[in-house]
C-alpha cells in the first residue's frame, strides 16, 4: 500500500463523532489512517443534558465556545483531525404543531450551496472513504437529515467540475466508498439487553426495545462490522469530553465494558455507495481499496 488511507466522517454536531463510529476512527488512527471529522454546525442550540451543568449561566451564555472546547478535547482523545463546516445548529423542533426552524439555520440552507462547502473539504482531504447518516438522519433531527443530503450531493459532486468548478472548490476528486453509521441497531441492542439480563444485571435498553416494537421501523442492512472493542474505552472518554451533552452516570455507560467487548465487539455500517469491488459482509471500511491499491 503506497497511498495514504484517508477516512472522512461527516457529522451534524460536536459530540456526534464520539457517539457514532468513534471506536472505529480510533482504531484506524492507531493503524496510521488519516482521519478527518467534518462537523457541520457548532451545536449552538443543543440542550445541556448533563444534570450537573444545567443552570450554569456561563455555559448557557457561551455555549458555542464551550462546545468548541469540548470538541477540541474529544478530537485529541480520538487522535483525529477536525474541521467545521460553519453552519448554525437548527435545534430539534418540539411540539404539536412543530414550530418553524430558526431563520438562517443549517437545515434551511440551499442544499447545493451547503454541499459546496463539503465538496471543498473532500477535494482538499481526498478521502477514499466517507461516513455519514442515512436518509432518516439516524434519527429525524433536521441537521442530521441535512447532513445526509449534502454528503450525498458532495460524494458525487467532488468529481463534477461543472457544478463545482475547480477554480472555486479545488481540483476534482472522487471518493470510492460511502457508508451510513448504523451503530444504534436493533440486533446490537437486543444482544446487549439479553446479555445483561442473563447476568442478573439491569439493562438500560428495555424502554428502547419497547419503543422499537411500538413503531414501524424498517431494519437497516448492516453490511460492515468493524472489530474495534479495544477502542471502546477511547470512545467513552471522547464522549465524556462533551460534558454539556453527556451525563457520565447516564445510560451510555451502564453496560459493563467486559460485557460490551464480549457480546458485541464491533461497530456497524451500511455500505451506500462503492466504486470498488467488495464482498459483503465486510469487516473493514477500506475493503476493496486496500486490495486494489
């Protein structure tokens, strides 16, 4: 392999990179892969979910800078590079009827214009592999759905010099594979839930599975299981770095590490696009790229 392997992970907010595919990224960094996280928004409208920090006036007044510092710490822990796309968080609309999205937010941007910023990042970094969210956003947050939309446009658009001329966006480049993060999948949740109950331990997944059974939700195709259990602790430390968003005593951390590593030692992805030959299922996001290099 003479060419540097490069992975780009496109996420909506700071903290998404640590909750979706973080152990995979840390694994690849340890192997010498160049990994870049592109964060579409600053997470300015994210709620303060850590009970210990709720009501802190400084954090509430300076949430943008606080979340930027959290991202810096998580980046250092994971060993990745990170760049901002520069859009403003749309927030998660709640209520019936749903309120309109805030003027100027990410989810209301022109998709082609927003994708252009990502095209410039892709052409500069030249990743063979890109990860992002599926068409549902993983969950229906408007920023996650917008992240999906612009990533799909940019994956093709990075090679299209008519829509995105080189003079403005840099030399054309075509990534080879595009994946959807599918770490929050039902098989994993069921396996961990049953393993905890079998050991006489409390499971944080009971309500999750109940909600799953109440809603019609098509299961995604898990094409790629990346073994990365040795980096679950790195993932957790990166998550905890996002202190405003993560309660260190919350459900994220209630499954003992030894149970996680034994029962479900992988992170999962759905292969959406591939311009190289590969055989499914995979255990490597670079399958077909390493072989053909």
